[in-house]
C-alpha cells in the first residue's frame, strides 16, 4: 500500500502546477480523479509535438507535455458549464478527501464549487486553490503564468549572464520552475492539512500562489538583499557568495566546479597543479576570493584550457571536491545513477506498451512509490467512476452523454 492509500483526490486543475501536485499524490498511493473538459480536456493535451509514438511508430496524439504531469490518475470528462455537470462534481467532492483547482480566484463560486460551498457539503474536505497571485491582494484577479511570475517575483533578475558580458540579460529557467515548485508546496500543504484533520475532524482551504512560492524560493538571494540593502544581480553560472563555484571551459567542453569552502579550495588547487594559489593573500579565504573573483577566475580559466573536461573531473573528484560534467538530457538519462536509482520506469500505455517516464524521486522504505496507471486518455474512466462512485446507471450515463454533459473515451 502507498503512504496515501485510502485518500481520494478530485483534481480540477490543468496545465502544470495543479496536475504536478495531483501526480505526486497519486504516486504516493492516493486515488486521483481528474476532471476534464469534454472534447479537449487539459490544455496540455494539445501542447505537441512531440507526441508519444504508438505501437507502429506513428503519432498517438498523446502530448508528451500532458503525460509528464498526469500519471496515476483517472480521467472523467464533465462539462462544468452545465448544471448537471456541476452537480456531478459536487457529488464527487462530497466523497473526496482533497480537491485541487486552479481556476481564477472566485470563479468557481458561480458553479457552487468554491471552498465555502463544498465545505458545507463535506466539512472534512481539504480544498487546495492554486492561482498566480492567491485569493487576496490587489493582483488576486489577474491570471498567473509561470513565465510572467519568474519575471515579476525576481528570478529572472538573478538568472542569466551579467549585463556586461556577451549574451547578458535576464533569462527564464529552462523548465516552469514556478509551476513545479508551487505543485510541490501544494503537496506539502495538502498533507499538512490532512494531518491537521486527524486532530480537528475538519478540512481547510489551502491558498497557494505561484508568486508567493517563486518569491519564497529565492531563499538566500532574498536574505542577501534584506541584510545588505543591495539588490542581487546576475552572475550567470557563477555564485554570488562562493568562489570558485561556476562553469569552466576545458580544452574540449565545459564542466562545473562547486568549491564550497577553504579546505576544498586547497585540495582543488593541489589536484589541478596550482598548489601556490591558496597561499596568495587574495585567495586565502572565500571572502578574499569573492572580493578578487575576476583575478582568480581568469587564472583558472586559462589553466583549464590545458586538458579535457573528463581529465579535470577525474583529478578533482579524486580529492573529493564537488565537480561534474554538463550533460544534455540524453546524457543525463544515460547516467548509471539513473538505472541504479530506478528513475526510468515503464508504465504500459494502451497505445504504447513500451511507454517510459521519469519516476518520482521520493524513496520511502516502508511504503514506496508505485506506478499503477499511465497518464489517462481523455474521459477513459468517465463511466466507471460515475457508476462506482455515484451509482449512475447505464441509462443515466447514456442520457448525460447525449446531452453533452459527459464524455467517455472510445478507446477505453
């Protein structure tokens, strides 16, 4: 059994932050019922190419983006714009422990699907709202997109090369970090609320905002500003407070050194054949090296051009100073560590029995993560869930389909 076995989740969210949260809960054993719009479903179903190949190597029509965040769930296609659809979702919520939604603040109230309405129906419900800016404040009604949030909350001001270097200027991260981190924080909030419910007998409203999360996760950069009054800038692949802690170019390609303290710096310099550097008054302590960053980096950069990246990595690893190559995604997935940690998992899909995903990184000794279902096709579980959970007859299901209230995937 999974750690969250017995917990039922109604996932009304779409795109990434909410679905990411729901997928983590599913990995941990929760039953997750994803509510999707008939005909189109989650927006990310159309965010391709690339598409998963089918058994014949052609396109399955299943977008890789959607699949990245929806394994382990059931898909129920219900039209929330109809009174009948709203009633079906209310009935499902009455029998669930958790509800996740990422609609515009206040918009579900007109459907009777807001926290106030559903908590009267089910006082034990843990209701998690994920928005760009939260349920309160002057921006509460604004839509929130990861790219915008990365800019507004400060991340892009510290990401990218320095303005005085080639290619300088603000950069977003290569993945939607505001969405993903909000999904993680939402998972924590939901589990905390479930634990609190054991004590109080009641659920509560989790008000999660991408802006809040992105701002909070600037971590030490926030504190650098709060204690100094100096606005942090971009350092590219360097570190604001540690030197040398950055990318260096070898004779063939680039690699990373993350030298975290003075003793590591001594070991590093010995390993690379520059044992005199730690004796230079400019470089004795990390504070000295930060002050004289340009001089030290120039010396090291010239030196590292004298051998290959693999040679430097081997020599530096031997003295236990953090160092590593810069892999592309194919190289990263080919690392022996990936196989050793079971990070690639095969979850057979109805359209591709060899379907593979990157697994959940959580390792629990007594209740490990399990992968019961691949990402569902749109509406594949509509009939089963509504008949099992709500007792709807086949005649009633057929009537709702004829009215366009629900949809069942023809492939299921």
